[in-house]
C-alpha cells in the first residue's frame, strides 16, 4: 500500500455505469408505467429545471446538448413527443450515501441519480450516476472502485470480498444493489431469450456481466511530475486498479505496447492538461485542469458526450443484433423473417445511422473515435453486404415462386377451362340438376373434378396471399413496436 502514497490523487471522481439490456417484446408501455410509479420522471430538453436535478453540484445545459447534435440526430436523442423510434429517457434523483467495502479500504460514494432509456429495436440502457465522496483518494483506489462496481456478478476473488453498504443494508453483489435496491422494477422486463444459449451468464446483452464506465477524473499530480503519464492514461482506459496484494496494477508490461495503445485510443486535443481515453468498455476524461475549466468538462461528460457514448453503444448492439438475426436464419424456410430483417436493416440505416451526427468539431472527433473503437463502420459495411445478399436471394425466391404459381395456374386454366368446363359447363348453368351427375361418364367426372379443383386452387392461392400480407404487416408492427 505504500506505493499508493506516491501516485496522483483525485480531487474529483465522477462515474456513470451503463448497463445495456434487451427488453421483452411489447412491454414498453407497461415498463413506462412501472418506472413512473417508482418515481422516475420523463426527461425532456425543454424542462430546464432538470439541468441541475440529476448531477449533484454540477449543471448540464440543455441548450448546448441540443446544439451539439444535428437536427435529425437531436430528434432521435431528445424527442419532443413520446416517439417510440427515439431515446425515451426516464430519470430519478437517488442521493444515496453508500460505501463500497473492498479488501483494502471502504470507499464512500453517493449515488446521485439513475437513468433508464427505452430505445428502438427493443433495447434499453440503465445508468447509475456515482460520485466518490472522499477527496484526494489515490488514483489506483478510484480505479479499483470502478472495476469492482462495474462487475454486476462476482467474477474474481476481489469481487467475492466486495460488499456495498447502503441504508443499513448490505449487498454482496452489485447486481443485487442495482436491481433490488436502485431500480427494483426493471428486472422482470429484461428479455431472457438473449441468454438462453449461455452456460454461465445470467443477465442479457453485454460482455462478462460488466457495465460500461464513463468517468471524469480530476487529477492532482505529485510535485515531481509535470504531466499525466502514458501509464496513467492506459490504466484509466483499462480500469486497472489494484492487484491482489494491494499494489497499483497495470495489465501490460511492454512500454512500447502501452504507448502505442494509448496513442490509438487517446484524444489529445487539449493535452497536456486534458485527455480522453476510449475503448469498448470505458470512456473517460483525465484532466488536471483548474476547477472552473473542469466544471465545463464535467458538464460535457454528463451531457453531449454521455449521449454520444450511448448512441455509439446503441449502434454497435443493433448492428450485432441484426447480424445475429441473419446468422439464425434458415435461408430455405424463414422467408417472412428474411423480409422482416430487410425491413429492420433499411429502417436502421435510414433513421439511425449517419456519418455526420454532431455539429461541433471536438464532439465530432470524439464521436468518430468512439465509433472507431467500437468498430461500428466495419459492422455496418457487413450488414449492408448482408442486405444485398438478402435482396438477391429474395428476388430469386420470389421469381421462382411466381414462375411456379404461373405454371400451376396456367395448367389448371388450360385443363379445367378448356377440357373441364367444356364437358360439364352446360349442367352447371342456372338451377343445377345434381341428378344428371349420376349419369356422367368417367371422363365427365374427371372434367367435373378438374373444374372444381381449379376453382378451389384459385381461391386457396388468393386467400393464402391475403393471409401472408396480413401476417407480414403484423410482424412489422411487432418489430417496430408501433
């Protein structure tokens, strides 16, 4: 533990833990009523009273948030109405003073607020907004706090010896604290279908039962250090806290690798005072800026950068979901599912995925950095190739089905029309004398059978096409949740 006294401390540590989840179909309205009954309030930008409601001592400008995004993106992120094809945010002030008991220290923290986002494609996000209460904690201790808190389930020895104490209650797993204390009404609406094929994971949608971490770290550098080190930035991005023996931990040993990784994942426009680090699990700002400048950085992390990260995660998960739907198709049987997948891909690319979303240059560059880290452009190219393949298959399938249908109708038309109707047409006019049919020859019975079978086939094909159209529209409503 002696090594902790020689490393930088933090005067400010603000963290947002984000849990993406998959919702059951057609439960969004029921979930909304449950959230509102549990004290959550619908978030709208025009309600400026909320600018200081959820962020402790800090303020987030709604006007700056809206101006940061181009109009078509702002319409999705900040809807004016209750549009299902948008990010519907519900927030609640928590203001809970708690403590995270770890093997080496108990860190006091305050849960400022919680957000629940309901998004298109039956996806959602849960955000737990946390502030470390103790000042001048060693950087490694704060990173250890973040690493322990983001693990919803016990996946390491350190997790098994970590407890959360809040209001005279103790929780041995973060999952219990989040879903049975902070947001008690959410778990019944999670879709268990996403984990049916997993052996060990019990919560839907993300990797290793970990929440994503968005953080602001206000750094006090030791007197003998003039700038934030590369190793510190690397550890912040990897959430490398403490080893089992309590010493600062770093998950790489090659200095060249650390420098290369940091260079690729760092946004250094405001260096050497402020750096932004990005990877698939974290997005953090590490800054030694003065308090008045830090306040603006914190506002951005709570505001436009927060939504930029959510949008990037949303893009990745939807693209993965579309790819997963494609991998599960039985190409020779699931024709309706193919049509629905084509519809979903077109909807996503037309309404949610744009190359340009942010109006300001610095925000645009950070968003591009996030999109690069998540690999969204490569995933999108793959999905577009999938769309082209599906279109080609659908064209061939529909052409083959039309040819088969045309052949069947032609055969029945020719045989039943020319042969069948000519043999028995006179007996089927006006009042039908059924007794005449008792005197039919074998060829006349054949003609009668062909006549009625032709009519039956035509009616059956017509009814089948009508039913397929109705079923297709129902499935589209199911997928779009309109």
